C-alpha cells in the first residue's frame, strides 16, 4: 500500500473514531481554568521576554548555562525538585557533536495519584552570539517576536505557566510530573537523547511542546526521522596536464558513488535520500586527491533506517576507481515518531477539550517538517507521545521573522492544564 493511501486511511480511521468519541465521551473543562489561563497570559509573555533575551545557541555553553539556571529557578519556585544534568559523557557522537554539551534541566513534581506524565521542550536555538542585538523581544499586534521564541522557548513558557495554573488550583492528583528541558535539540540531541528515551519508557504519557503552526492549529502524531550519509574519498594528486595518469582522481570516484546512489528514495514509504553537499580538489590543474559529499535522509518508519543503511553500504562497494579509498558514514541523527493507538486516543481527548472550549483542534499522523525529541521519547514505549502542544508560531530559524501568536496562549494553557488533569484522573481512554 503506498504512502498516500495509508495516510488517507489513517486520517479516515482517526475521523471515524473521533466521531464516536465526540458522541460518547465528555471532556468538560474545569470552569476555573479559563480565568486562570487569562491571568497567566501576561506572566507568560514576561517569561518569554526573559527567555528570548538570553542567547542560547546550541554551542554557546555560557548562554546555555545562564538560561538553564533561569529555567531551574522557575521550576524550583513552582515546587519542583530540580537537577541540572551534564549529558556530555554519555553523548552519541556524530560528526558535528561538540565536546561539551549544554545541560539538561530536569524538574520532578510529586503528586498524590499514580499517573506519570512527562512534559518536554528545548532551550537551545540555531542562532549565533550577537544576533540578539538586532532582534530583541518585541510585541506587534497579536505577535510576539524574538530569536527562538517559536522554536522552542515558547514551549518552556507554556510548560512553566501550565504548572503555575495547576499550582493555583492546588491540583496534585498526578503521580509524577517530569519536566525535561534540553540544550542540544538543534544539533540532534546527542546528549539528551539517552535520557529522553529512558524517561519516555517510564512514563504513561509524554507531551512535547514544540510549537503548532500559524496555518494549522493542530497536534502531531508523527514526525520525520533524520539521518545523514557522508562519503569521503581519498585519491592521489598529480599534475592534471603533464601526468594525470599518475594520479588517482577522487572526484571521479565521488561522482560515481553519488550517481549510483541517486535512486534510493522510495515515495511509497516516504523514504527520501538526497545528496546535498559536495567538495573536491584545490586547484584546476591538479588531479584531486580528496573529495567528499553529504546526503540528507528522511524516514517515517523506524524500520526504514535499517533498509536504507544496508542499501548504501552495499552500493558503496562498487567502485569506479579501484585505487581510490572510499569511506562511508551513516548517522541516525533522529528517529521518526510513529503514531500509535495510545497517541491517537490522547489526541482525540485533546480535540474534545478544544471543542468544549468552542474551538477546533487538528490532529493527524501526516509527517511534515523536521524531526523532534518526541521521537526519542517514543522509541522504547507504546505509551502516548504527542507533539506540538506549544503555541502557534512561525519563522523558526529565520533570524528576522520568528514569532508566536499571542491569542494562542490562553487556549493552549487551558488545553495543557485540562489534559494533565484528565490524564491524572484516568479520564482519557479509547471510546
């Protein structure tokens, strides 16, 4: 069955179950939540101002320490047991992984019930030191602007003020609420992935707070997996005019390898592999002694990682230039998040909460955009893991147009709080 048909059937099934759910279940919101969400709105904007005003690029250890301490203080003030964890020693080392990695903030809240719920977001951004001077926090109409505000500092703020809202209601019917904020998401979470995966397997529900899109107020049940392929070819330099036959042309071999791996994408399963960068040689009149290239790989099923890696490892054995040395590296940078029944049930309950608020909330398993940490949380569990509980936003990684919609603050706070309450009271179940 091809990808389009599978997606259509999955959407149809979700809608059919949704119809049954809407007719048979009740997710009436607590009357206090809307008023408290409105009260938290200005405080959340102030938190966004604080977070955005700290530069925290994934390799900026000083900035990451500063924002981690701010976040830790906020969760301590809310009653959490807070740890600052250095994940550097156990990091999954990739080509671009720095020696030292930003700390993870882990906050634990103990309640009176049994349900274990984890809330995740990240504090790092893609921006370089000094860019804040040109893009400070600002509000224009219904938009709050700032570097990293949509991806993902709004997620931290929504989590913090959801917990503030629950604290104001003296709600403690959960068993454990775990908050995990990492500082390496934008470089594929080499340090935090191990902890996120471990804790994901220990919790009943994981809610991830990447932002929703401006053009679609919806949750995501699936995200893309990301891998990379790197080819390094070593040849031998020689004069291109007088003695080319004495050289070993690394560029010829690299070109051969790229061309023989150009057809590995599989639209039927959503697997994509595209060569995107290459470099070779140093001078026009010198046979190139080295050449390299990189490919971007996207998958929507964990099983496809094994398949594509096996294919590239097999193809690379077929060389054009026998004397060239070819090295291939396949890195699984981020797994895909695959929808499961528990995630669909949680999403349907969230949709009912929105309906009771007089709003519509989308939820589907269509893969769009990049991968997220939610996939690590889901890697070793069948529990519900759902993405995009954050604010609606736009312009991630854009440097000059990143913003969140202020009007999405109250509904998203209300949704998060009510959903945590309903999960804690075991009100989320399949129709």
